[in-house]
């Protein structure tokens, strides 16, 4: 793309509110948003809600909430197709006046009979154009059809697929406005893209068969074509159509599971695009590199484990200050006290390297956020570590910790290891007992870190409770 066209890049994401936003749609939105941002262009969000029977406000709300969570902000307010019928009718009138469209009185049953007859003859099932030259006007039960070319090919260069050609004979005089007055999908999309100055249409390759039909409408309206890019669908690990059984969820569910939006974007953008061998991208990286090239022509497979790995990388790279407000809802959901946010912030670095999601991070922090009296002790770990000998080591260390100054990580580290060395012990004779006494479990962060984070009073309370068990 030349420098002279950078300001002309306008992309759009156009979901139908007949369900929640899923990862396939989210990836399309990400591609469109990134390309607009890369070229300092515009990104339009359009809600294609003309299917009034299946469209629901709850799905619109869910889509908008998912887009906000992902940080895919649009330039301007969302556009709703149901509020643009007057515009569509203006364009219908123009096509009728120019002879590029005509009125059709054929019923659905008659059209299906035509298609069945064509199938029986081994031909492409299509409308036979019988109303094309009747000169009909508007009337009850009448639709408007495009007067499509009778021969030739529809050609376009696809950003992903390269040169694509369709024979016009494979198409027919498609309906532009149904008998009930509603515009058809293909017609409304073209009018929207023309009036919104959309320069690039990136979408799933399940739309590729719509593209020649839409191109015929562009041509009938004398409008410039956008650049089309049809990306392969995301498949499951078994190379079958992606579904819930593969672990795929609606975007809103990933938010509830504790994924970071930047991680989900990173993972999805790599399912169909690459920049060398780089796997982990910041949002700024993606904007800098996503120029509409390097889109893969082969379907990518969704891998829930890889998604968690990517999320873990972003979780570990985030600052505690950034994670704190995002983590608090998960701490609350886990039934943990979050009033002492300074304590929560101190705990975050201890568990960041161990967690894959915010939900996991909150749960792993449980032993440090609870007071000594509320800690649950793992029976197996307690039986193994808090033996009479183990409790004796805990008691001896408690005496040293009570007067230790300063009570910080370095001093605590020297205190523990000094005790071990002075008594000719190995760390495994002391460490497990001290860990279970402090945390109630056999695993966890560095012991000096734990005590420095909870502070002297709470650390001593934990040891006292363990010795009294």
C-alpha cells in the first residue's frame, strides 16, 4: 500500500446480534481494527440487525461489551442497519431508475419450483429471470431483483486468496429488497460499505460466495470496489469446524475465566497471521506490524492450552499496579478479603510466575490473603511436615523471628538459612514444616517472601496456630 493511500484506509466489523461474539468473529474484528490503526485510518462498528426474528438486544449488548473489553474501540458510534432502511430504499430507487433492477412478482414457491427444475436438468439452481422484461411496477407481494449481467466473469484480487474468478452464469438475478420491504443482506452490506467509505473488507472465507454478488451490486451502482480479504475459518485441533467441544467459548466467557484481553488478541491474531517467528506481541507491536500482508491462506487450529500459555506470558509481563484492579473482582468472586489492597499488591509478584489466568492467580493467593485463623491446612502435608520434630524447628525459628530486625526478605532469608547451618541441618528438614505452618500447604513461593509480605504479626500468628495443632 502506497503512502498516498494511508489516510484512505477504512475498515469495518459487522456482526449480527443473533448470538454472543465468538472467537472467529473476534479475530475478524482484531484484523480489521489493527489494519485501520496501522495506517492511521478509521474502524467502523456496524450492527447488522436486519434479521429481526433472531436479533436480540442482549446479544447486541454482549457484542458491545466484548469489544470494549478487548479494547477494540470504533471511530464513532455503532451503526445499526435497522435505522438505515430509508437509505437502502434510496439506492433501490436509483437502480430501478437506471434499469439495473426490476420488480418481480414470483412467489417463493414459484422460485423454488424453478430451482428444482434446474436441478433435475443438472443445471445450477437459479431464478430464471421471467419477470426481467415484464416492466412491472410496485405492488403487493413484489420484490426487487438485480438485473445481473447475462455473461462474463466477476474477478477480484483477494488479500489472502489472490486472484479469484466467478462465472456470471453461476449467479442469478438476486433479490435486493424482499416483498416485505426489507433489504437483503448482500444489498444492505454494499450500500453500507459504499456510504461508509469502506476501503478494505476483511472477513471469514464463509463469505467468499457473497463477494461476486456484492461486486455486481457495486458495479450496478457505479461504485469503486473495496479490497477484499477472506481469511480461513478457525478449526478445532481435529481440523473439524470449531465448536464448544474443542474448548472454544464466547469472548465474554474468556473474560469471566480471567484471561487478559491483550493475551486473547495476541493468540487470535496469530491464528491466521504471522510476523516471522514472533509469538508474543504487545498491542503496539501488532499495530506496528499488521499491514494486511502475511495473512495465512490455510486454516489455523484452535489450541486452548496454547491460549493459556500466551495468557501466562502476558500475565507475567504485567506490572502489579496494572494487574491489581483487574484482579480484585476475581478475589471477590473467590470469597477472599480484598480490603487490604496493599497486601494484594504485595502478593501479586509472588504468584505471577505460577498462574495462567487472573482466576488462578486469585485462588493461589488464598493462603496469604486469609488471616492465620482462617487458613485451611492440607491434611497430608500437615501429617508429613508438622511432626514433633518439624514443630520443634518451627518453634525455634519463631523465637528468632519475634525479635528479627529488620523484618524484610533479606534478613528473613539469612535467619532461616542461618538456623539450618548452625544446627547442621539440611533445608528439607526445616523448610517443609515452616511452609506448611505459614501456608497450610506443601507448595508456594519463597518462604522469606511470604513472611515479608504478610508481616511479622501475621507470620507469628500462623506459626503459633501450626504449633498448637
